[in-house]
C-alpha cells in the first residue's frame, strides 16, 4: 500500500494491523511523534489524519490508505506554525516529551475554533497528559495562537 | 524535511569528533603546558572546574552540562552560571552533555541539588577561565591584569579601551598557570547579568520542532528492538517459556531469558523474557503470545488491602522514638482535649511521559549506551559489572529525559540493554511499555501515619505525637531493612518545625514486597500531607484561623537546634550553618502566599481555599489551592498560589515553571494509586493509574519567588509536597469532608 506522510509518499508492505506510530518511528525513523502509553490514553503520539487529531499508537496502517498524515515534523517547515511560536513565547516545554502531541492537538483545535474558551481548551486538550505539569502554559499558549491558525 | 534520527546521530558523532579535534588542537599549541582548563583531560576521582569549560581558538566556548536534563532546564542554568563569570556571549556558547564519568564529580540528577551543589564551583570554573584570558591579554598588552576585564566575549583594557576576542587569547592563555583561588574575584551580585535572569531554554527550538532526542528516540545502524516480559512478582523467575513458538513469529530475531536477580534488588534488572525483533511492534506483538511459567516467590503474599490495615495498626502502636522534647505522655495526661487522626497514602509510580529506554552496543572489550538516565555514573558502574568490563570501557551517553521524577535514577533498564546487545552482537534498544513502567517500577512507598495533638484549656497545642510507618527505600539495597530509614525521616518528619513543648516523633516497622524507590520529593510528599492536613484539623478543632495557627505552631523566629530535642538531622547533606531550618523564612512564605491569595477575605468572597507549607531540599514553599465543587461533587481548581523561598535563584522563569509543574505533580500524587494483589501490580496504564489531566489542574498558578541573597536551595521538588494537603484542605473547606486517605476521588460530595 501507499501511505502519504507530510506530503511524501511511501510504500508499505508490512502487517496492516501495525499501528502507524511504529511505521513513523521505527521504519521512517522520524521520532518527533512520541511513544508513551500505547493505548490512546495520553496523546503523546498525536498526528493529523486529514487534519483530524488522531492517536497514532492505536491507528492501524490499514486505516491510513489514501489519507494525508501530518506529524510534528510536517506541521510547519521551520517550526513556525503559530502554535509552535506560542509554545516558545510562553516557554511551555519542560521535559518536552509530550509537547509534539500537545501542539498537534492544539493546532487541530485552533483550525476549527479560532477563539476557544477555557472550557473549550480543557475539553479538547484533556486527552493529552503532561507529567511535568505545563497545562497552565498550554492554556495560555493556545490563547496566544488563537486566531492566527 | 531531514529525518530527526540521522540528525541526532550526527550530533553524537559531531560531539566526539569535536572532543578529539580539540585534543589534537592542544598538542599543536606552542610551548604547550596545557592547563587543565583547556582540555577535558583530568581523570580518576579528581574534580577540577576545568572539566566544565573549554574555549576554542575559534572563540567557541564549550560548556559541559554534567547533570541530566529532565525538564528543569539545567542545560540552560548551568551555562548561565559559567557565562556570568566568563563574560561570554551566548552566541558563541555551545552546550555539551557530559557522559557518565567520575571526573565531573557527582552527576546524580536528584535531590534538587544540581544548582545548590554546583553554584560555587561553576562560578569558579568560569572565573578561572576568565582570569587566564585576562592574564593572556595583560601579557600581550604588557598591562596590569587588574585593568583587563572580560565582557561580551572579549577582554577589554579599560584605561585604553583596547579589546581582544577570546579566541585570539586561547593559545597564550593555555600556557599560563592556573590562578590561586584567592586571585579569583567572583562577580558581585549587583553586577550579575546572567544569573537571576529569565534566559530561555536552549533546547526550546528542538522541543517545539520534534527534533529533540530522548532515550526512546535513539536509532543506530543495524539496531534491533526488545521488549521484556518481566516477572509479575518481584524476584520470581521464568521456569519455562514457549521459546520456539515465539521465535517463529513475524520479525522475531531471538527470545532471551534474562537472569533472575536475588535480593537486594539494587539496580539489577528484574529478569524475565526478552523478545528481540526487527521493530518495536513485532517484539510487542510476539510478547502477547508468550506463555511463561513463573516460579513461586514469597512476595506473592503482598495484598494492598490487608497491608494497609497492617500499616495503620502499626502506626497506632507506640513506635521507635526518633526525636523528642519534653514529655508527650505527660502532656496527654494533663490534656484538656486530645485530637487524633490517621493518614494513609498508597504507592505511586513516577510515570514519566517517556517510559524508560536504553540503546546499547557491546563489543568484546567495550560498551556504548545511549539512554535517558538521571544517574549516568551509576549506569556506567552497573553496566561494567554486568558485562565484566573496566568502567573506563563503558560510555554512557545521556540523551534528554522525557521526565525522570526519580524513576530514571535507577538504571536497571540500562543493564537490560547492555546484556541484550551483548547476546545479540548488534545494537539493541530496550523499550519499556507503559505497562512495564507502572507494573515493574521502583515505587514511591505506601505509608501510614498516626498523629495526636493535646491541648490545654486555652486551646493551645501542648503535645504532638507523630508515628510514621512505611516500607523503606533502604529495602531495595538491604533486604534486612524493615523500618523507615533516618534519611527518609529527615524528609519532613524529624524536621517538624513546631515549637511545641512536648514533641515526640516515631517510626514503625514495615516490610517491603516490591522495589521501593525515590519519587519527586520522596518522603516529604506523605509527611507534608499528614502534617499539613492535621494542622488544618487542629484549626477546625480549636476554631482558629489556619494561617494564625501555623504561625503559632512554628513559634518564634529561630534556627531549629535539633540537639535540644535529642535528634540528629541530615539537612539534605548540607551544613545547618549555611542552610539552617529558619522558621522566619517558613513563616514568610506562609504570610506571602496568604496575602497573594487574599486568604483573610476568603469567607466573605465565598471562596474555598486550602493552605499548606513545607520546607524541603533547603527551600521553603507555601501553597494555596482554590477549589470549586459542582453539584455532582466534581472539583476543579480555578487558581493556585505558590510562594517559594529558594535562596538565590539562577533562572526565575525556570523556577516559576517548576512551581507550576511541582504543584501539578503533587496533585497527581493526591489522585493516583498503585496497588498490589498477590504480589502483582493491578494498575497497568493511564486508564487505571490516574494522573492529573488539564481539568484537575489550576487554570492559573500565581508564583511568588521570594527575593533572597541566601545560598541557593533546591527547586525541582519543594513545590510538590504542599500540593496534596492544600488540595485536601480546600476540599474540606468546600465540602466538609476530611480526606485522610489518598487517593482523593475526582468527585467529593458535600457531607
């Protein structure tokens, strides 16, 4: 099968049940998308499938045929997406491990909702865990990026 | 888009190439008497400041960060200290992550001590380098060194305004003798331009672009991937394994039974069955078909439900006294009233977002490991021992850590990678799954505490009894350890800061059945939970305001003299002369946080606030959490307040972030639990191990950093201990329900 990731097309002939995460990380060696729970419980592996935020650790390769996959490496060419800029402006990352997933989730939120309320942000982001506790800064950064996506 | 892995590999290669290129450069220096400052050549146990700084003829300043980066931005704050004294320009500064080696001194990134234990020596390292550059310029100009100052990567001759760049001075400076210590004038505080400034994390660009490389992200040519099914009960072992079935599965390269350890657990791998495959998924898939017969082990008796009862029963019996003053029994006899309460806190898992991972390459006479570890020297030692190699032949390359919180100070997973790489004769990455992390960790201990306060007729506290019972971290290193260690009791029990006439602090026996280990703030977490909750209970019992009561209990401004109460106090390994237990500073953070949160007006405004304060890691922290509870009992936190007195602060922005994150980690401590049935851990992933998500955390955290000239205290851990009691106290204010046992449910209905 052919899969399209960050607008590049790749051939895949492995197990169609393998989650996309492992194709991205182990086969393509793109490690911006993180492994943390493997059960779609934490959001560290979030990518966009046709623009929808999706947990790649539970998404089988068979499900992405004909779809556009975007990873953190493809969110912008030079880390200049408004969410990435806002993340730097607010010094959001501590260890940084969950932040690819947080930014992918936040970018999807702002593409649908240009002016999210505190509650909108909480609802949309509650599937993404950060053990360093950067949540207050994530909230603030999303507000800064709002309207710029 | 370049792929991040080859970028990271290039980074590693470039790193070693730079090091060797530099050594080469040295041999070419004229009249070479290479001062240690310019070469990373010191060996053995010796530590000179020079291992932290090298300056190249290009003018590039290379600063070695010997501590692990796990979110505290140490890779920025260590260079900040050196840049200050060196007068360097950040544009020409490169940070290099140290491998594990004793020449750096202590590299254990734990105990909130990276800054406080290195502040002076890093300043001296920077000042030494600056002195040599100034001396070189003075020689060239035939000027007085006192007229030569470092500024913006140059030495400036102040009378004439002549300037010369650092790079041009390297060849001469390298030939000069190191200055005597008394010649080093450190910059006065008033002139600081780097220390105390909110300099942005040097890694933030990589972290926001997906390019930052963690232990899980290391990829080497020809590597294979391993997952390990570890024994469900600690110290049981695999008796039979369906090896042939598993080997026949897609992608599986080998199935290797790892040796089962015997007590003490130390940093040994747990054993189990490793499946090595062509990618992580294939190893993981194959593990689901594993059929292993595990041996019986006595640890299978461990059941959290019955163990809780035992711990509480022990806590309510007289314990071994570890500190006392006056006579508690006398106070109890004469008491007008008595208040008793018991507190329980379950096991927790550190659960860093990045589960442990290590990648190793092992040859007959050497080993290279890339891993996210808090203790690179311990990793080097245990890998060397496991492979029977000279430690000098083992290189531990430290990646970024996707969180540590104490889990990654135990390098058992590094040994696993080394053993498997040796067996496979090719690079192996060991990937811990979340289930492995939660079920086979070094757990934050389970604890029970009983407290009693006695009162006179005026409702003053006359006596205080506190018995603390928990299986000790010492049991991980000494199987005979059957009670809390002195070191753990020093974390919040022995240093109870109250001026109570009759004070008695005790410990009781408890046997460990799982591996117990450090977790962020360690014993301070449950000690602060019990003490600060009990103080709030006393406030309600006596009808006093909690802030006023806390100030009354802490008593007059003083430095606590532990000898007066028959106790020795470890004080986090630092002398009480430089880091006293200073009650004035503790009261100051309480008053500050109360002022910021408008504590006194809370009732008028219908706000539900919880207050707690605790000194740990030589730093004073007070927290107020405000809760809202809806009709269903579901609580949320619109705002939290922290006041932190950490002495001198290197980077206030990082300290602020640690306060925010520290409170949130403490909220996780209050809502999560790890339990065992028949010796096996019940929780397996984030659906049944609750950690704080955005809805359980403050919408806003207001941080006040106390301006102080005291020596630096810890920062990474002190904000955590007050969080759980502040939350419990706030929920009591809102609902009337006293939460003495953790975990706190996500819904608390009004009583």
